[in-house]
């Protein structure tokens, strides 16, 4: 799916991918939230904790930038090629949380990101160079990576984990 290039398309992608993920999550209870795929030990809980955290990171980057603080992308002390190590702690924390609590945090993060996107205009979201921390990407592209793209990959993983459990 091509990246959105304007606010309208970004919100449409957000709503579409989140609706698909929510439909999949409707079939997940506390017991199923501990499932993973045969190829990857990441649990469904871990996936939701990860997606929630990264939406929060997006807001942190933006808020630090607007406040004139140093922005650490992806995170202080980490480079993009070190995400496996960074994400491992997110997955582990997710495994320790309750499913109901994780879902509540996820929904809150989704609502916050959706409201943020709605409050922006196309110039802010898709003009290059508005925020130095985004590099070659626009703010909208970062929002898409933190929301709709993550929803799509989470949905795919969770569906695989549920299928594996039902056939295994």
C-alpha cells in the first residue's frame, strides 16, 4: 500500500487499518493474548504493547521538537539498526501486563494519534524540512509509520498467531 501524501488519505488509512486490527482483536482474550507464531516468540500482548509504545514515541519526538529539546530518534542511545534490542524490552513488558490494560492503553494511544493528525494541516504533515528530526520523511509519514503501518503489521502477525494456535 503506497504511503499517504495528504491528511485525508492518512486518516482514511488510519481508520481502515485500525478497523481491521480491532476486528481481529475482538477474537483475542487474555489466554489468546499470550500466543505467538512458530517463527517468533513475540506474543500478541507484546505486539500491542510495542505498537502502543511507538505511538507514544511519535508524540515524544514531536513534543521535544516543538519545545526546542533534542530529539532522539529512534530513542536515546539507540540507532535504527538496534531496534531488535530496543523492542525486546517492550515485548517483555507487554507480557507482564494484563490484556484488558494493554487494550485500554492501545485505544487511548490510537485516539491521541488520530486527534493529533486531525488537528494538523497538509502543509504541517507533508512539507519536507518542517521538523529536522524527520530527516527525509515528512511528519505525516512518521505518523503513518507509528499508526496505520503498525496496525497493518500487527494485524498480520496476530492473525498468523491465532491461525497457528488453531491448527497446531
